[in-house]
C-alpha cells in the first residue's frame, strides 16, 4: 500500500484495517519514497508487515509477497493441526 494517497494516507488505512476484526489479518506492505527510520517504525506501529522503499524492482516486491504468503501458509497449517488435535 502506498503511504502517500490523495484522501487518506497509507498509515491511516493500515491502522483502520488492523482495527477491524474482518480485515485485521490482511498482510500490509507499505510502499513509499519515505525511507527514514521514523517512517518505517510508524509503518510497523500501525500494523504493516513490511516496508519497501521506492524505487523498487518488481522482483523485490514479488519476493516480499512470496515471503509473506509462505508465512501465511505455515501459519494456516499450524492452526489446522492445532484444531485437529483438539
């Protein structure tokens, strides 16, 4: 999600997503030209999974998405195992 958007910045959108029980599990990666450490920390504070600085390559974005999907798959697998053991 881009940090700089017209009506609401990406930090606010991410915070809103994370506060809603129906959308809180959606992984958010912030995309921005703002590369200061304080901006990265703000992204983490509002619930972003990661933070990619522009300009970025499509392959870097795809690698990050693959990483997150792999983590989600493992998490889903572990949840299913726990449920089946009950």
